[in-house]
């Protein structure tokens, strides 16, 4: 059961102004245990005006979030700034000077809301933590994916990782699994680096180390060079006695929500659950057992057909081939239905963020404007949509577009930080055009072969040729076994079966006949009976 937690709105709702304004912005939040997922949701609730969001925070290696929980947040979008005691904007200071500010020196001021005060409806889905001392990562991910398939759409995935946690082997294993299950969203996954405090930034600045750039490069290295993700560096528990820390945290929330507000809703009906090595081991043992049943059925069938007439032998063979080609054609049709459609696919996001307050060289040289920053994106297929956004004072200029490439420069205002993003979309049909073409060719060939065997069955049956009842029964059993064996040999499985499969996949250390029978029973009880009958 998904639990709902509300958040008080910070202003009146505005009329819908986008094609998808009537749909909530659904965001899935993932990450390891104790890395700040729930803390992020609580901070976003605080940003919206809810002083006490109903979010439980965990401690240590045991995840406090045991099921997928929904947290609606309704808010207008606005940035924050620091003003002095006279209500005037603070003059340019060094980063250390900003850190030393107290509430006696400065106060926070809320900027004008974006889009004429429009209220945005977000729904954040908190999830059980990975690397939990009491669970298995792939099993946890399978539970998460099964839960979200009930949603009509998802707009984005946020991955939360603490600044003090490296991107190691466990992260790569998890990322590879997510990329296979949800490629339409994983390519544009938003990375939130939590616990990025202002003191930590100051420490790295004093050593002339670009902390943010180092983290981006570490993520890219861990994901095989992927640089298509937006990165946010956030302190979701800022020092309440530091105005600068509080405002920086609020503005990080604003920047994240700004990007999320522009993400288009994506269909998630094609999400697949891929098998882990443990799952493949159990399925492999089951496939071997079914293979033995298959061999025995074939041997029995061959003995019964040995003395049959050639016409009966031809009919039996043709019927068996009809079943085989129908299974192949069904699989091909299902793959085409999954790929040959106009469902949108997220290709990636480019984001640019420069904080004027941390560019020491500009402050020391009294330059009043950040230099333009160039961003570009290259896609492996044609780009269907580009959705851009900027903070107040920033502007995309010199934009150039071609079917597979986009580039532009982000320009900042005077004495202003810059922040902007561009998100790129295509469709399944465009992205998978070559695979669709291959499948369509295979589909034509299979349909042609199937028709030939069906004509043989009609021809022999038209001559009055009939198979004995026990032969028909054996042939039907053989078809069931072969169909089940092919199902278990697939790399993915039906998400709706996970509640029944979970216990088998996570507890089967020694695989025997009983475990195989229980596994097959989840898919088809009648086929499971054939294992006990023929083994």
C-alpha cells in the first residue's frame, strides 16, 4: 500500500499553461540507505511552506523506508536572496564573508514566483534504501519497479548519493540494472549529491579544488563515461544559524524543482524486470529440468509415431512446427508492440550552474558578470523535443539545432549566478528504428513459414488423417513444456509475478525438483504438474 503525505501549498493555483499541466509531476527517488533520500523529500516539503513534513528519517545501515511511499508537494517556484538590515541586497563579499553572516547581519528574501505564480503539483515517491543490511539490492529494485508500474506515468528519476560516498562497484551493478529496466528514464536520471555543506565547499575552494567537477567526473567514470545527467549539490540539513547556508539550500531546492517542472510525462508500461545472477541460476535449473521433460516427451512421441503412416507423421510434424512458429511470432509481435510506438524516451539532460558567490576570481577582480557557458548534446538518434529552462537572470543564447545535435550558450545577468538546463526527448519508434526494421523482417518470414505449416495441417486433415488421442495429448504437453522453457530462458520477466517469485528468488540456495516445481507453478500450474509426472 502506498501511503500519502500532504504538503501545504505556498500560494493559489494558477491556470494550466502547458500541454501536461493537468498531470502531476511524478518523481521516483532512489539511492542507498542513509544517503539522504527522505531528508531531501523533507527539505522539498519545507521549501513548499510545510514547516513539518511527515517524513521519517532513518539512521545507520537499516532503511526506515520499507515500502514505496508517496509524498505530494504543492508549491510555487521562487528563488531566495540575502538582504541586509536595511532591506537592500548584500554587496559582493567573499565566500568566507558570506559564511560568517548571522541573522543579525542579514535575512532571506523571497523572489518573485516563476510563471506568474503558477502552483506546481509534484508527487515524490520515496523508496527503500539499497545496500540495506537486511535486504538484497536487486530484490529491492524489483519491488520498487513493480510498485511504480501502477502509475500512469513518471516524469523523472532522482538518484541521491551523499558527498562522502564514492561511486563504487555496488553502484555500477545497481546502475546497470536500472539502465536495463528503465532506459527511457535512466538516461536522464537526475543526480543529487546530498550533504554538500557550505563549509565543505569553502574547504575545497581554499585548496583550489573544484569539488563539484570532481564528483561529476567520478559519476561519469562509474557509468562508463555518461555525461548526459544533471547534477545538483545540496545541503538538505543546513546550519539554521547561517543565513547563507539556509539560502543556498533553498535555492538548490528551487533549481531542482525548476528542472523537474519541465520534465515531460513518460509512459512506463514497457518497464521490464531483468533477472539477477541468482534469478538466472534458479531459472536455469528449471529450464534444464524442463529440457529433460521435453526429451522424454519427444522420445515417447517418437515411439508412438514410429509405426504410424507417413501422412500421420507429416501431420504430427506440421502441428508441432505450427506451435513452434506461433510461439516465435508471438514473441516477435510483443517486441514490436514494445518498440514500434510514439511513447517518448528521455535521451538526457544538460545543465549549467555557476554560483557567482563562489567564483573568487570574479569577486577579487570586481567583474560584474559571469562568462557565458557553452553546452552541447549529441544523440544517437534524432531528437524529437528539446525542453529548456533558466533561472531568473539567465538566458540561453546562440542556440543551434540539427536532427541529432543541440548547442547553446548560457548567459548570466549582472552580479548574478547562472543556472539553466536543456532536456532532450525522442520516441521509441525513432530510437529503435533499426531494431524495428529487423523485427518486421523476422515477422514477415515467420508468418510465411507458419502459413506453410498451417496449410500442411489443413491439407492432411482434409484427407481424413487424424492423430490418436494419446498422441494429441503428448503433443499438447510438449508444446506447454517448450513454451515454459522459452519463457524461463528470457532475460526479463513479468513484473506482476514478482510478489509470488520474490520468496523463491531470494531464498533458493539449493535448487531441487521441489523448487523448480514451485517456480513453474507461478507461471502455469498445469505445466508444473508435467514435471512431477514425467521426472
